[in-house]
């Protein structure tokens, strides 16, 4: 197993433990990762105590119709934006009925770059009900499609872990 896959496995284990200790539930809204974040979590025994599910919203139609992302956000900022990522996380929190939700949307490549958003651009949204914390962050990852997706999974798990442990982004 590569170093990043070991890190992903470790963060997933830590997240399950932290969520269990805090008594919170969590879920994800995944676009470019296509379910990889959730897969990393469900590989951990005991995940079902805190992990409720995930929405794989690979298309704008699913972002809008399932997660409730307003079409105006996508039309104005695009689906690869902090505004969309934040709305995805808020939608996942609501749809999944969880305390904490993290979302990811971006461009894994090798094509698909947009003006000001090259391949490797990823936005992560987050929403945490107990403290009503929500927002988004931007990352720019180098590497091929697999590397961008793996780095995104790791960062999403780290964000969820930080919120579960500290109640802040």
C-alpha cells in the first residue's frame, strides 16, 4: 500500500473513533471522488455507528435535484466553486440527516480545466450542525487523475476529523 493510501486508511479510522466518541453522525457529498471517500470509511469496522451515507453527485442534475444546490449557483460560479461545494455540504447534511457533512467538487483531469481553474482544482465544502459551521476551501493538487482524487479523499477525511474532534473547521 502506498503512503497516501495508508494515510487515508488511518484518517478514516481516526474519524470513526472521533465521531463515535463525540456521538455525532456524518456523511459526504462526492463529485470527482465518485464514492472513494465513503469507500475508505466503510472499510473500517464499526463505521456504521457514525457514518450514515453519501451522495455521489457527479452531474449537475444530481447536485441540483438531490442535494438542492440552486441552479443559480452553478450558472453563476460553476459546479467547480466554493459556493457549489458549500451548498453541496449543506444539502448532504439535510438529505442524510447527519451532524457533519463534507463535500468535494473539482477537476481531476486529465481534461476539463476552466478559466482560472486548472486540472487539480478542488473545492471542499463542510457543514457542522452543532456549531452551525459551514464554508469551503480550495485546493490545487498536482499529479495525474488518481493522485488528485487520492489527495482529495485525504483532505476530506482530515476536514471531517477536525470538525468531529474540535467542532471547528
